[in-house]
C-alpha cells in the first residue's frame, strides 16, 4: 500500500504515459462524475458530486440502520464472502435496485462516494485464502459507512481487506471504481486500486473526477498554474495597449469540455475560488451552484449509433452536510433540491429501507401571485 500526501504526489513517468494512452484510446471510461469538497467558516465540510452514466442507473435512497448484518459478495452468485454488523447507520444513493450505497453519509458524518475509474481500476480475485476478508468493488461503500467514523479509521482498515471484482451484467464487467471519503473534520482522501495495488491519496485540492489516477490530475494542474479569479488588467506590448474584452480574463484558458482532466481542472478552480460560506446551508447552496456548471445534458456525449446509442448525462447531484448529518440531492427530473436528516431516518427504521429518489419535474406557476 502507498499513502500519498501533498509532498509525494507524483508517480513514475511510466504511470503518466499509461494515463495518456488510456485517454487516447477513447474507451468508455468517460463516465463523467465530478466531485468537490467545500469548507464553511463555521467548520462545516460539504462533499458534493454529480453522477453521470450512459443509461438510467435507477438510483433510489437506500437506508441501513445500525446493527444490520451485512454480507459481502452478495452480487456474486458463485462466491460467498463474510458477514459484518453495521456499527453505524447510513443512507445514500444506490443503483440498479441493489442493496449497495454508491454515494452516501453515515450517522457520524462520514461521507463516501464511488466514481467511475475504467481503464485504471484493478481489483483482486476471490479465493479460499481471501474470502473471509473480501469486499467487492461495488459494495465498498457499505463496508466503509457501516463501520467507520473518520478518515483515519478508514485508512487504517483498508489494508485488512481484499477488494475484488464481481461481474455485473448491466456494466458488462466489474464495477471499475475509485472512491472519495471525507469526514466531519475535513479530512478527505481518494482511494484507488490499480496495477500498483492500493494507493490512498490525500485530497489536497478539494476535487476528484475519473481516470487517469489522482496524482496524474495533480501533475496536469501545473499546465494551468496561471489561472486566477481576479481579472487581468490591460498590458502594453511594444507601443500597443491591449485591454481585456470583459469579465473572466483571470480564468482565460480554463478547459470547458467534458473530459475527466478538463472537469478536474474546472472543479479545482471553482471549489477553491468560491466565496466563503458562513455556515452549512450556505455551503450546500454553493455546492449545488458550482455543480450546475458540470451538468451534462442528454446528447452532448455520445457513444454508439442508432439503437445502440448511449449518451452520458447527469442522473443526479448530491451534497452532504457532514456536521449536521444531512444528505441533499436533486435528480435529472426532480430539479428541486431535496434533503434527508440521516440520524432521524436511522433512528426511525428497523431494517434496510428504500425511498424512491425521483419525484418528478415540477414548475411553480407564479402567475396568480401578481
């Protein structure tokens, strides 16, 4: 295992070349999730993200109370794993009607999010030697949210398990994820399993997207070192005075496409230049506004043709208040932000419970208010 911090963020040239090759191949690794972490002045930490896919993954809110017995490798029809008891209750968005949280928050304010990492993700294989500590890549959220309260606890426990791949029919393979974890103190990490094994990066720039690996993105940021929030003043070149056309000159050159490297640069720029939020509600408000800039409409990203056409789009967007333990989301159809008090839900239920996430598109007609 390698633990990477701000002072050790660069891998070998071999890794950088491999990352560039993956981009050049144009594989379907461009499932375009974008994550940010915001910090309010009252100490509230808000991790937030978008979920994009080429088809409706049929997410709903899945809530699991403390004390629930959870079995690993539940999607593998040919293998059995181990069983653990949830120390903490948790809830969040699942997918494909599976009893697995891909993005969620537990009662202690620990956030977990799975982000697509196709082309780079490498997981182990189940065997008699590891099945008593094997967790499949798509169910790591259950294991983390059910048992830990802090990022430090997660970092200490990860080497004790083997993350393996389970074939999922809808994905035509294993779930190729890497993961973001943030706690109420503001500690935030990115967890990756690659050919190099387990690597835990400190999330030093309050952002994550998809492949290549996190440290590749940090290296790529050096190409944009001149970006700033402040407008650029006029300059004189020779005897000619050049004036800016208008607002936004400090961010001239900010990439605007939907590729993972470009979204990473934008996420870093926006997350770290947003005006300070006084408290949790303002930070949540800011998070949704920032992530509006990453909303992908149907048709902008296409793969295949005619009947086989898939178009990536933003299925849902979430934000988590790790201080007050509130989970917020909006969906492709339900554009109004909805919230759930995690602790109140967990105290109320006695068994795993699912709530329909999609609530329908609603327009508020104000005509009669005149």
